[in-house]
């Protein structure tokens, strides 16, 4: 009679091990869909604050869509924004109860993990816009996020919560942020769906 519990125990152990293997392999997966959570630290001369953000990536932008946006950039920020808004939504940037469409999502492998860049089709926040003497919001039509993730799914990032994307600089792209210093993204974690 003791054989039955032992066989049951072995069966449950084998099932558990077999079920666990795909989960651990899945945790190493670096393709969409995926979700990232982070703490955004926002600062200006008037003060500092934190907010929790979520980035949901349904898929990464196709080379065709990225090429179209890069070609449009050669004609200026306005052309880039038009091409960006014509591209399909590939995810969402969420802060509080606000949700912003991501239309640019690119992942580049590195020796320690990957760098992921996102561009939303609207600004997320104008840091310091309410202060006396604040500059005009005109032309700051997008938000730009860059995450540096390690192979375990942990990382950090920076964000221009309101930005102009223009041609120029060493890489061919210049990002002018509305705020004096970029928003820092701390404790970035890739969330594994169960």
C-alpha cells in the first residue's frame, strides 16, 4: 500500500520539474510581449518626486516602420512626428491612470543584456512647465525612453518626458528634452507573465 504514495510523489515531482523547465527558459526570453515596471524620479529646481510607471510592449517595431520614421527625421522634427503617428501602436506607457501610445520600440542586444528604446506619440509630462519663466511647450510632441537591461531582466533607464527629436549630432539624431535633466528610471524590472 505504500507504493502508491511513493509513485504519486515521484509523478508529482516529475510533473513539477517538467513544468518548471519552460518557466525558467521563458524567464530568459527577451521578445514581446513583455512588461517593465520602474520608479521614475522627476526633478527640477522646485523639487523632486517619484512616480511608478509601467511599459507594456505588445511587439517591437518592424524594420520597415523604423526605416520610415528614420527617413522622415531627415526632414525635421515635424516630419518625424507625422511618421511616428502614422506607425502602428506597439505598446503603452502607463503612469497613474494615464496611458500613452508607444509607436517606436527597438531592442538592441549588448554584451551584458540589451538596450531598449521607446517613443510615445505624445509628451508624458512637462517638468517645470508651471514655473514662472518656463519655456514654451511648442514642438515637444513626444516622450523618449531608454532602458538598459541586464540578462536577468533588471536594469535602469532615462526618459525625456517631453522631447523634440531632430536630425543632427554624432548619431544623426538629437533629442532635446523639455526638462533640464532627464527623468531617471530606477529599479526597472521585466515582469514575467505566468
